[in-house]
């Protein structure tokens, strides 16, 4: 009986020693693999940073263009309003009747209303164009990381871990099973 126990303990020790050795090797391999993957990810960040910087420059260019368009529109609005007002006042100065003055006033209101509608439409067009350009830049800068690559890395880690641990566990279980079989086979002494 003590010999069987000693054999059992020795077999368990061998199994555990193999398990520790496999774990050490697998950890070193996993650390090397993790280091190389980390280096690759850091290198890939360079391209992402460049893309973000370029998209930032493009967004700045687009926003400046939109603001420039709005400022030019505002200048045109003010300029045309002043020019039209001066023309209308000059025409009013030469009117002979109140009826002509009233009809001219109606024309001024109608022209002002149409000018406001046209100017708003131009402003909306400028803003829509800028928004569309910004959307294009944002979608181009957003390089989606494939979800399959993340899952692949996780499953590779699990497989490596399982490969490293499995042989040692099997080796540790075999002697235990053998000892259990021996105990059940031997007749009970009493």
C-alpha cells in the first residue's frame, strides 16, 4: 500500500511538473505572440493617426469653404439690399402720385420677400454641401476594425492555452485513474 501511494504521488508530481513546464512554455510563447501583435497594432496606429490628421485638415478646409460661402452670401445680401433700396428711393423721388408710390411699395415688398427666399435657399445649399462633404470625410476616416479579427485573436488565445494545458492535464489524470482502478480491483482486507 505505501508503495502504491508513493507511485501515485510520484506520478502526480510528474504530471504536475509537465503541466508547469507546459504552462511556462505556453506563457513565453503567448508573451512573444502578444508582443508581436502589440507591435503590429502600434504600427497600424500610425496609419490611423495619419488618416485622422488628413481628415482633420479636410474638415477644416470644408468648414472654411462653407464659412467663406456664407460670408460672401451675406455680403451679396447686404450689397443687393442697399442697391435696391437706393434705386427704389430714387424712383420714389420721381413719382407723381400716391398711387404710384403705393404700387412701388408693393413691388419693394414682393422683391424683398423673393430675395429673402432665394438667399435662404442659397444658404441652405451651402450648408448641405458642406455637411455632405463632411460626411464623406468622416466615413472615409472611420476605418471599421473587422470584428472577425478580434474573434480570431480571442479564439487563437483560447486554443493556445488549451493546447498548453491539455497534455499536462491528461498526463496528470492518467496515473490517478490507474491508481483508482487498482484500488477497486484489489480485494478489501479487513
